[in-house]
């Protein structure tokens, strides 16, 4: 998961950077509103942790500008302003959650996880994913390749679900450990490699027109099978 952390206090920023990194997040940081807006509009993030009181641009100005561009990235606002009117203003500006300082990091981490899991704004939750002739119906826990049933073990199903949800994107081993196996650490085993190999074999046997590309030392990418014909 990729996170943008916007905090002008250097000590707080460094603490939160370290804490989220230890949970497996890839963390970008910004120390003022202008820098935050530039990073947030140029990069894709799974969530933004946004301090309310920032130099150059206030946090609510950053948030309003982001929403005006159509960005729906979930945003959690951090602020020492604890009045009801302040919280309402933050949510009205497009915030998904509002956490008052001081706070416990464990609460912040859970809140960030929760806003990432929420469906996108004004969009019905997805119940199916597909790529080429591979289809996954996670509402009914079914998978097929061009109509042929793809029999998957629970972890294989979850792995394919995650790869399809991030199709054509690099998926790191850290992300897979965190999202598929629910580990916040590397267990030092080849469990990912074993499941990737099994999933590849099952897809190939049914003639799937997709490939799981290995990015050596980093992770994997699910994409449409490349045609090498001239």
C-alpha cells in the first residue's frame, strides 16, 4: 500500500514515516501544503494522512483542490483543532476521517486501514474482476477462464483477486505478504513463490491469455499475455 504523509513537524513526520513503513506501507512525505498538492496530483496513493495546519497551503485548501481535480483518494485529516465545527469543516471539504491530536498511532493505523477498505466515493462496490479471458466473481467465490471453471484453493483465489485488482501494476512481495497472507513482516519462506507457481500452472492449463511476470527481487505483475509473433 502506498501512503502520502503530510506533516510539517519534522519529529512527528519522521516518527509516522517509520511507523507506517514498519507496517509495510510505501510512504511519500510532504512538509507543506504546496508540496503535498504537487505530490498528490502527480502520484497515485491508497490514502493520504493530511495535517490540518500547514505552511503555504492549509490542509483544507489542499483537500479542496484535490477534490476539485476529481481525485477520490481517501484522506484522513490530523488536527489539534477539536471543536465540532472544525471536524465538520474537515469532512465537508472532502475528508474521509478526522483524528484529533494527540493520538495513539495504533488508532491512526486502524483508521487509515479502514478508509482504504471503503468503496470509492459514489461508486457501487465491485463484485467481479477480469483480464483477457480470466474472470473472477468474488461475491460468489468463483473463477473461470473463458467459461471453464478455474479451481483454486482459498489462498490462490485471494492471490488472483489481488493481482487482478492491481492488473498491469507492479505488486511487491511486501504488499502480497500484507494483503494476501496478512503478515506485517517477511516470514523468510518461499510461500509466495509456491502459490504463484501453482496459479500460473492452473491458468496455463486452461489457456488463460494472461501472464504473471516476475520482477526479480521486487515482485510480480499480472498482464495480458504478450504476443511475440512478428
